[in-house]
C-alpha cells in the first residue's frame, strides 16, 4: 500500500464517522453524548487525509529521486484491515442490539435502585409511562409500594425465553454497545405474543410479589398491548 492509498483509507474512515454521527446511525453503537466527539474525530481524519496527500514526499526538497524513496512511502498491507469496519457499516448496516442479546443476558445482575428517595408516581387519570428498568427497581423496593395498584405503560421490544414467556425489554448502555445490559419485565395474561424484536407499549399493573432477584421475575399483568415504532435511539 502506498502513502496515497493510506491517506484515502484514513479519509474513508473519517467519512464513515461523519455519515454515522450526522445522522442517527451512531446511536446503534454508542450513547447519545458521543455525537460531537465523533463528528470532531471525522473532521480530524479528513483533515489528516488532505495533509497526507498534499505534503511533499521525503527527498523532494533536494531533488533525490532514488528508488529507495519509493520504498519509504510504503506502509504495511495490514492497513487495509482498517477499512473493514467502515465497509460493514455501509454494506451490512448492523441493527441495534435487541432480543438476541437480552435473552443471553437474562441472568445478569439487575442495576440497583438509586440511593435517592424513591418518589411516588405522579397522579394521573390514565396509565403512567415508566421505563422498564425503573419499573423493576420500584418492584424491588418497599414491596413495590410505589407501583402497587397503579396503571403503568412500559415501552420496549419483545424478547422471549425457552419456556414460552415473553417480555417487554430495554437495553441500556453507559458508553457503547460493548457494555450493554438488558432489563425485561415478563408480560402475563396476554398469550398472543407479538413478533420477537418488535416494539410494543404494554399497559397494565404490577403483579404483586414479583421482583428482580426474587423467586419470580418482575411481571406486569397486561390490560393492552399496542405496537410501536422503534425509536431513533433504542437504548436507555
């Protein structure tokens, strides 16, 4: 690989980063706050590409045209491997993490409730929207007092287990997809399970006595299940 080709590889990677970060594509891999660092990195890589293409080759300043200069401009062929992630993004466009990961991390420890005081759900004539992870830790604190006999709505994607149960599920990331963790609530009294990985809003009430880490998984008794479009950012 020549220095010119190396520069074009760097430029390609910069273009991939800008394409992802200026749209919603980056949200499949990293959390939202990383948008502008990715934009900045893409701009730097494109600037580096221009500099690599325009800077004079070693030896040009003194008229040295010996063959060894051509060898000085060579870079390892392994550099080609750097374009593989970019090609995958453009060609395969991997989806966000979903049921496949959630079902394999079902036994991972559930995030503990925050140390701050757990406030009651707001008063409402209808169901209150609650995040899946929040519903789980509310179920495990004070015997579920803050969600007992309250109509709530959980939104997430559908995952399943080997026993035929299905769950409303969300995945959280702290930085990137590599540190992903899953939260899921079993849906009861609604046997017609939606398609796996489809997004739904489940309205119902907490099944008393169910909580993370207990004898039974956290569960919701469903009154209705409605389809939803997947959000731009599928992670919490």
